[in-house]
C-alpha cells in the first residue's frame, strides 16, 4: 500500500505543472510523462488482480472459445457481464484504464469484476470463492514478488495434480441442490447434444474449477468449523447457530422430504441471502437423519438383542433352497443362539462327514457341541417339552470336545487357490525382482515405482535367451496380460527410455481393496467361471445372513464367516481378468451381483456412512481393480450399468472418451437396475442374486416388488401420489418428462392400480410427493 501511495504522489506531482520540482521542458512532455505513470500504475494494479484470478481468467477465455459450454457454468443473468479485465489497449499496445488516471475508479472496477467472476462460478463453489475473495483482499498488504512466487508454486502443483493424479469421479452422495434438476446442468441446458470434442474438453474445465476451489477454500473451511463450534469470526457465540441449535427435535421431525431442505435454508435467511448455497444446511439434514435413525434404533431396542454368551459351539448343516433350513435359522435367532452354518452345497466335502456322524445327509441338522439335536422337528419338540433349556445351558457352560464338528476351515473346498501355474506370472515376478524399480522423471513429471523399457528388454533377452526384437515382442505379451503398463498409456511396450509400472505398484491400483501383494502365480480364469462362482457364493450368503424379505443383513455374522473370506479370495482373481466380449446378460448379472457384494464389503471395512461426506468417500474411494482398471461403486453404477450417464446433481460423466473403461459400458442404460442395486440403506430395494439366464425377468420381478412394497403409493381420496426419490434422482432413465416417469412406474403396479393411475394422469392433476429417503443401515 505504501508503494502504491508513493506512486500516486509521484503521478500527481508529475501531472501538475505548477508544483516545484517540475523539470519537464514543455506541457506536451509533461502530459506524456503523466500518462506514462498512469499507465504504469494501471498495469501494476491490473497484473496484481489478474494474477490472483488467473484460473478464472483461463476458464473465461475457454468459455469464449466454446459458447455451447458457457451456458453450463454461467447463470443466465450473468451472461452479459464482462471478464476479469476491462482494460483498453492504446495505440502503443500498452493497457490503459478506461478512466482518465483515476486510481480509485480503477480499484472500484476491479472489485466489481471480482464480484462478476464470483457470480460466474458453479453453484457448489460459491462459498469457497467468496471466502477466497476475503482472503485475497487481505493479501494485498504482502509483497508482490511473494505473490508471484506463491502463485507460481500453486500453479505448478495444480498442473501436476491434473496430469498425474486420477481425475476425481462425479459422485452422488444423497445431497440435493434446491432449484437444480438432478439430471440437468445448473443453467438448465442439456449437454447431450455436445460433440465428442466438447465432451472431452468439459472434464478438463471441471478439473480446473475443482483445483481452483480446492486452493481457495481454506478460509471457507475454517469459517465452517467456527460456525459448527458456535463461534463467530471474532470468537463470540454465533446467534444464528444458537438459534439453529435451539430448534426442538419435534419441529424437525415434522419436516419431511423436500420441506426439510427448504427449512434448513430458511433457518438462517441471512446466510442464504449471502451465499445461495449453504453447506450447513446439508449438515443440518444429516443431523436430522441421524437423530431419526437413533430414535428408531431406541424404539427397536427390544427387537435387536445381543446373542447369548456361550463357551460351546452350535453347528447348523444346511443346503441351498431348503425351506426347513430357513425356519431353523429363524428359530435359533429367536432363541438368541449364535451358530456356525455349514452349507453342504458350498462345502461338498462336509456332506460325507454329515453322513458319517448323523447317519444321513438330510438337512437341516443341528449339533450342540458333539450332541446331535436333530432336525427342525426335533428342535421344536425339545422346545415344547422344556428340555431345550437344558441343552442351551449345556452349550453355554461346556467347551466343545474333539468329537464335535468343526467350523469350515480356511480355503476349504475353495477353487480360488486351484488351477495351473501361469508361467508368464513367474517370469514377471522374476523380472520385478531383478530390474530396478524406483521413482523416475519422464516428460518433466515424476512417476513412482517405475522401470525403464530398455532395462526390461535387457532382462528378458538375457533370461529367456532372446534377441532384442524378440524380447520386445515377449514384453508386449506380458503387458497384454496386464502384468505392467505404460505410465501414460502411450504404447503397449517398447524398447528405450519409456517408463512402465507393474500393476500392483500403480498408486491408484494399490489402494484398491482386492489387490494382493505381489504377482498372482495362478493362471487367470475366464470371467464366466468367476462370475458363476461369485453368483453361487452370493446366493449362499443371502440365504444364511439376510432376513426372509432380503431387506435386512446380518453384517456381524458375514464379517466372521468363511463365505466372506472366500469372497475376498475370489475378487483377487479379477485384477487381470479378460472382460471383453462378455454377453450383455452375463455382464449385467455379473456387475449387479458384484456391486451388491462390494457395498457389503465397503460397510464391513469402512463402516456405514453417517452423512453426505462419508457417503461420497464410500461411493468414490472404495474401489476394486478389474481387468487392470479401477472401479468405484459410483463407476459401476453410473458408468457400467447406466451406460456412462451423469450421476444426479453432477455435470460430468464417469468415463471420458479416452478412458479405457468406456469399452465396458452397457450398450444402453438399464432403468431396472435401480431396483436391483443395494448400497446398505433402508429405503433401497431388496437384495437378490441375479443369473444371466433370465436376468430381464428377474429385474422385472425386482421392480414389481419394490414398487408394490411402498415405492409408489396412490392416495385416491387426496389425489396424491407418493413415490420414491429414486424416480427423481434418475428421472432421465425413466422418461423425458415427469408424466412419462410416472407412467413408467405405473407399469409395475397391480393391474387395477396401474389402470387407475393412468386414468388419473390423463384426466386430473395429481399432487406428486417424493418420499423421504432413509439412509440408515439395513442391518
């Protein structure tokens, strides 16, 4: 500031011919000197503001080049506003202010332009941008050279993030943005008509906006934490936060569905006026949902009880599709007896054991330690006669003897560890042990855990006694089997200074939940065989550890079961599997079953998400590596099964046109998958195991069950239609208009109700109410 004031004084002195010290020879020379000083001052101020808003400047320049994409991130009311600079170039090419040397007017113009830039930002970045503006105004007291150095460092870091790190996938975490269509952009214009080139350029713009918001959101986060702690900026109690905390729980519970969101915004009108998007409203919604979940858990405390402690062991022999086995499970649950289930279809070796110790292979068979209780009828007879209590006391107090049946052993009757040895895997493992794997620089960028192509060729030619050209071909064969790949996917394998990385050394792949340490020596099995084993195991898990209606899951028992351990071994085989040329029915059933088991796996490992931030992490960061590529829950849902459609309230698609995973998407969106995918919520559909033989029929049955069990309710007296929010979030999959969506849902009602609904839609106007979505755990 002192430097600017001194420059202003010098400019004023030089522009006044009557002041002392004026050494200009003529008024003309004096005016030229004064204009030169004004131009110098305006140039400094303009460069200072432009440096702070450089990312926005780049974005706006890109918008001018792509007018079709400009509507996506600009509000319609701001399209006429100018960019970050209104400076006019003179004849000499220098930038001069539109005002005649007035420094205050220049500063005022810069402030107005900064406000315009904030208005042009996407909806979700307004908070961080406004706080960034406050922080930017405070930084004007620092040295300009330090700003340039700091910005240069930040720009380099953002560039490295864009080029080196994986682009963040669009995730739907259950957060709804009022005034925004779930399947459209904020400006209301559709992106479906964009060309392929524009569709590829838009993710780059989104990444630039993301990095800018990330860089400028530190102050916004600190302010958010102050609000959460009930403190204002000066450390005093925040009256708005106090007022929000004093709202009674009874008033909160009366708010349902979309009214909850509006109430969260109306609770602090001052904040809404200022920002237009308030993250505290989302936290408020999460708190209300958590409070409701806690109330429901308290109300069901008499139903959800802990099993009885016991020193002994109860073994239950079952098989798939046995009705008596289901009733035996329910009986033991009612008695609060924990048991170990042995399915003789999953463990065929135990069928001979059962015949030996029980004299028959019929199921169910129950053992209390080494004592054979019998089947379901014998169990009920003991309960009616009162003798079952003695058996229960015995198994609670006595440890099992060596004659008692044992629980399933690790990897018992498991085909995952079987199969022939892959000779290529042995060579790849030997190559990894002998060549130098370290961090290297390539094209002015740093890559971790890489090796040079020429070193790999040297090893292969020496180890396999090959000529150099033959060693290159052999290396390409290893790369085609997904043992390693180029760090930038520039080629398959070449001799020279190209950098390659083993699959398990990739920083993205190494974070996946199904990647084993080292190279798997077994030869990869066909995807059809893996899908069949996964389907068989998933069916056994559903029968043993879910309720009869398949809407409630016994997560605790699944976590300690051998079936789940076997599932973990199966998914390790997916890292180098060949997924190409899978039939539609096989691909559809495989990815639906995998998604549902992957969601159970995520909840068991990371826990049930309690709010939007946790859901975003679970849906976006919990990943599997399949066929050399990483897939999150959101990528499987919106990328594969929805044929690469944008998630709700997102502007980008999961896969870009250069993404290798785009080859795996289904040929067209499957709307019925919304009634088959379960991510651990109470409002979701029921779990089911899907097979490729009759996948379309099974999906129709799943839609019927979901709609008829409360997913769509018609109140004829009130002329009101209550429908699940799934139809709102993914409305583009069911129809172009709201009426088409409702007609699509009517197809899965009972015939009489469907006919009545269609008549009402054509003759009268129904009131549409979206049911509140319960994100609570379906345990």
